[in-house]
């Protein structure tokens, strides 16, 4: 490992090591103002080596609202409840409900039995042999034992306690490739078929996103030609840019800030079910290049986070053509591929549309990376940190080599997450001993999530001044809430944005923790031409994850709080607002 690092530095490679492991290079030396010269001219540090004067300002500027101010307040309230006493007794609720993050098992959603049994045998192979035969067959049936033994053979001596290959255990990558080909209807002999070497196992999809954005963060020194440069285009050094949706999952903006990438925000169209307009993307790219920014990648999240929208195949085709025409990387964030609740609609991946609907040159040339995670879907094994990215044929040799170098610097993804990924992509099959229980649990999980998505959207739609598009997929609802302008004035007096003011009120009155819409890039407290006089609006995101037996109570609390809020900050003309509710 040390030799690898020395060789990277010695060859003068780009600052990938500094950016990712270091985490990010501090270029602003002038900020290190806690140094002074002593009488004998030695330099002596005053204060901390790490404080706001010395920490990389890009890190300080980065924000991640999903674990920001509201969850911090929620954690403090939970500690008060756990401590008991008069302070806890004074709170108007007895538990904190974390609806701020897609963390299913933290809210009581159970794991799949098959997954946990394979995990147990991979971590402790002697378990099965230590039990009586009848007990072994009950807890660790033959397909569970076969799956664990197969993974351990490929992992090699040391099993889950040893480093794997930097890209991940070979047989697991092989299973991912087979799964993706089957999912997307691509035959093994097709030029677009996934191969073992196209798969990088990662620590959740977040690990893959970090690796890709580290590669995207270099400055174009002019050696890369840009097609279609118009008058005023910059031909010299260009800063990197990435097209990110608004509303969006905030990891993309946070990493853009930290890595010095220009976030080029494009807006999902709420009135069209949060669709993407390619005309806006094209304008963003043209305008960015005029400003000396090289738009290098397009992030698309489907099913959407936080909106829950499912992109239709025609929209996917438009985006594929756009990315190919502009020669930019298409990052397909498809971690919610199994969470589609819209009747009559199925998830169609970018790879599937690329294979089925695009000519051969586009299939071979498009730079497409597909992202997946065991944290989401129906699995919800967030703590395992299992994920992967699949590279399309259009990802060139040089990029693959640099991704492998990055993976090598970080040694390997964690083995527990890798095992969980294999359980997801190679589940029990009909006729195997674990199949019936697995199929039953999967059906129950899906139907429960679909039911909860519908219930919470219906609840928001029943509230005065609230609009909410259907949650077609993923794990979230993203309502638009209209209130009187007097609420905006109260929020200003409290020193908070309006959406935060509402969400803090919700937390302190009910114990329900949600995320303000500004955390996903949405404006707050604004008026639009469609708003009646005297009102303004904001957004929030909530998960749909409270279990069925608690969901009605959560919905009741949401309704009660909203009515209390409107009584305190009334709408000037409730009838006109309610007529606009969709």
C-alpha cells in the first residue's frame, strides 16, 4: 500500500490521493493564520491544528441536510426522553420518529431471513457444523450453506476478515454482472452485456459517487476539445461542472462543493410529475461553457429522491441522446429500482433503454455508470454499506485504470457489504429450500411500502394548503406546503428559514423529524405567480418508513400539527388555496 502511494506521488499523478484519502487538498494557505514566529524565528502554532481557520473552506461550506440541524435537534430530544425526569415529562410526545432519512430497519422494518443467514455463515462458517442436523437444516438450509461456501471460496483464506480484491470479490462481481444483464434484458453475447471486470463493488452507492466525482474534479487545461463551441466560449482552462437535479439527493451538491466542482442545477418540473426537460439541460451546458465551466456529467435519480418520481421511457431516451450528443458522463442513480408503486408502470433502467432503443454507435460510445445499493430497494440493509457501480462499454480504458487506482488506494469495500450485495443479486430460486419464505417476505415488504406511500400522500393531500405529487417509487413524499405570509415573518423573527421553522415546530410538537426542502435545493418562503395573494410556500421531505402499525398515528400527528400551525399563522383565503390542491 505504501509503495502504491509513493508511486502515485512520484509519477506526478493528479491529486486523487489528496482529494479522496487526504480528504481534500487545502490550497488556501493564508487561512492558516494560527502560526507566529518566536524570538528565535521558530514557527510556533497558536491554537488548534484543526479549527475553522485551517480546515479546508470547501469542507466547511459543504452541507448535508439529511443529517443536519433537524436530526441534531431530534437526537437531543431523544436523549432527554431516555434520561427521563421532569424535562422529559414536559415534552408533548414520548418518542422521536426519524422520518429524515431512508433507514428502514431503524424504524422497525425487518431484514430478509435468507440474507441474515448467509451473512451469519460467512462470518462464522463453523455455525452449521456445531448444530444438530435437524437444527442445521432448519436455520441453515442447503441453499444458504451453498451460497456462503461459494462466496468464501472466492474470497479466499480469511473470508470476511481479510481484504478482498480492490474491485471486490470476483464471484460477487460475476453475480452482479449476471443480475444486471437479466434485469435489463441483455443477452450474454451482446456488446452491451456486463462483464465481471465492469463491476466495482463499493461502500454503498455513496462510495461509487465519491470515486466518480473525484475523477470529474480535474481542470480542463485546454487539451480536451469541446464540440459546438459558440461565440464567447472559453478555449483555455475550464473548471469542472456537473448537472444536478433540483430537488436532489444532497450528496451530489455536498461533494461538488467539497471537491471544487461547479454544481449546475437543473429543475425537475413539478406540474409534470417532476419530469426532466432536456431543453433546460442543453441551455445549462451552453451557458456553463460560456462561463468557462466544462459540464462533464449528468446526474439522474430514478425513482427519484426526494420526489419519488419514476422517469418514463421516452424521457430516458431523450436523456440518453442528450448525454451522447454532449459527450458527458451519465450517472444513473438507480438505487430505488425495486421501489416502484405506480400501477401499470415498471422500472426501466438507462441500460435497458440504451440496449433496446439506441443504435450500436450510441451503445458503444455513451459513458454510462449505473449505481445500486443494498441500503435501499426492499432490502434496507443500510448499515452493511453494500453497493456497486457498473461501467458501460463507453467508459474508456484510462478512466477504468484511474477508478481501479482509487479503489486500490482505499484497499477494498467492506466484506459484509459485498456479501449482502450477493444475497440481493443472487436470491433463492423456485425449488430451493429458502425460496418460499423469501418470496413471502419480499411480497409483504413491497405491498407494505406501496400501501404506506399511498397513505402518506393521501394524508398530505387532505390537508389545507398542501399539494403532493404521487410517490411513484423510492421511500419518500415531497409535499409543497402553502401558508400565510405571517408565518414567514415569524420565521424571520426566529432567525430561521420558513421550511426549517415549520419542521422544527413539527419536531418539537410531535417528535417527528423530517427534512426542510431547502436541504434538497428548493427555495423557501417564496411566492410564485400561481400563489394567491398573502401566501408563500415551501417543501419538506418525509420518508414513508414508519411501520404499518404506527403509520396512522404518525399521519394523525402530521394533520394535528399542520392545523395548529395554520391556526397560528392562518391562510388569508383558505378556499382559493384549497382549490389549487392536487
